[in-house]
C-alpha cells in the first residue's frame, strides 16, 4: 500500500468534464489499495463543494482544497509576452496552492516520519508545482498523468485555424504555444519518475519529445454499469446529440464544423431532424446556432444520461484534439450508434461499421447519419457492438495499471 498525494486542477466531484471524470475514476479505484491525500483547486458553488467533499471523503484519507482565483485577461495577455513558458504553465499557477502544498509536504514528513511515497500530478496545468515538489518532497516519486499530448493538440488547432482568415489571431496564438509547449512538455516528462499517457498515439508523440522517459498507457475509463439500461430513466429525445463542455476549443470547433458543413446537407434531405448540443458554458461563437431550425443548445444539465438515453445517434465531428474522448466511451457503453471523424475515434482500435461509423468528409458524414436514421436494425447492431467494446474501459479494470507503476517506483518494504 503506497501513500499517495494527488494534485488535481479541479475538485474531482461532481465530474462535469473529462478531466474530473478521469480523476474521480482514478481516485475511487486506487483508493481501494492505497492511502490517498487529495490537494485540489476548486471553483463553483458552495453546494457543489459540500457534495464533492462528502463523496470524495469516502475514498480519500485527507482532502485539502484551495480556491482558484480567476486570472484576468490582462494578466494572461501580459504573461504571453513576459514569460517564455506556454500559457498552460501559468493558467493555474497559484501562490496559495504552493503554500498549501509546502505545508502538506512538511506536515506529512513531521507526522509520519517519512514523505509521501508517490506524488501524482494530474494534467500539465498542475506541472508548475514540480519545482516545489522537488524542493520540499525530494524523496517522493513523481508520476505525471498527461491527459493530452498538449503540443500536438495545439499544432492541430493551428493547422485548423490557419485556413480561416477570421481565425488567424488564434492560429498565431496556437503556433507560438505549440513551440513553447514542446519545450515545456519535454521538460515536465523528463523531470518526473513516470509518465502516464491516455493512448498509444499520445505516447508516441510524447516519446518523440522525450525519448528516454519511463511511460505507461492508461486510457480514460468509466463506470460501465452506470451507462447500461439508461432507457429505463427519463429521456430527452433528439435524433443527433453532441455532449461536451461547450467552451472547450476542440468541442466548439467540432460543433461549428458540423453546423456549417454537415447540418445544411441534413436539413435539405431530412428537415425534421433534431440535434441537441449538451454541455455547460456554451461559447459565444455558438450563439448563431440558436437561430437554426432543429438545433437545441441546452447549457449546463444535471445529468447527460437522459440525453444519451434519448439520442438516436451520437455525433463526434472532431478536427482538433488529443488523447481519447470520454464521450466516445460513454456513448458506446450506453449502446448508442456513433458517427465520428477519424480524430474523434483516435486511440480506440475500432472498425468502421462494426463499433462506430467513421466519416471525415461532410457528405460522407451526412450519408452515414441518414443510413442509420433510416435503419433502426443497423443502428441497434452498431450500438450493441459498441457496448460490448466498451467493457474493456471499465474504471476498475483500467486503473489497476497504476498499481504496477507504484510498485515499480516504491520500495517493496514501503508498500
């Protein structure tokens, strides 16, 4: 049994987005075999904080939290020029978090007589704490859970935006950030004792930056049982559904590409089709979609389950991204037919028309939708195959792989 300190960018409950889903599933899995202390930034409502602490308290020996202070646009803009570090290195930098981290490391050493066995950093935004860990917890082993191959993600954003003149400012931003992230991601990966990637593709990209690192692939995971038999509950029916946090750049780009390139084809051939865009904090760029017939933007919802249950097809029209998408596994576990771009399905060893339908061109994407809407039997077959495929991504099965990492890093006498 290892004594682990986990650093997360948000309180991992309620799990409103991909990062919190991953972190919550890691916590409730590894806590069965290890003593876990959680140090987390948090934002949001006090009621959500109380709920989060109550649920996480079932799994964590101790929970420490630091209120995240919003970074002003002026400060962010100034840091882009005053620092050579990428924007993500400064996004969640917090003097109060650093103070609390130092206090926890010192307290653990004084009370137990030895440091944490492992300190696990969740995501590159928390890697700014590496120097503090090395200074005040030098004996602890450090695991870096890299949720995305970030330099690669920014490169894809640049490639997507550079072809649109109105997006050139963001393309320029991504170009600069790509170069900075390559250096920063390399430094982070080479500064820790073990790196975790979420897919083989991400691992290959990371090892290209930092060839000599020790690394393991541990994919995103879900509680598979939670997504079975969703039809038994309340449903919110749409022909097509997209689910995701709607101020996240890859999600916004995916929805806008679908609205601009695929939706017009759908409206001509099947004008009665409905599309639900489900997720919190819709970006202002999506406002124009409210005027389009058949489209509903829900904003934040209590649960995505009714929307998954009521969807005929889940669409994942991604052009930007990295890692593996939790929404892909969730839809599969719910037994839903999926139409996705190649990028949307990246990281999953699937075959088009067996577990999901893969389409990258607008006409091809629309034709796949029509075929599935017109053929309930094919839709059900695809969903059934997807549900079977999703079984291997259950969180209890997937996250056991962390045990081997801890065992390799920590002396057997300490476990």
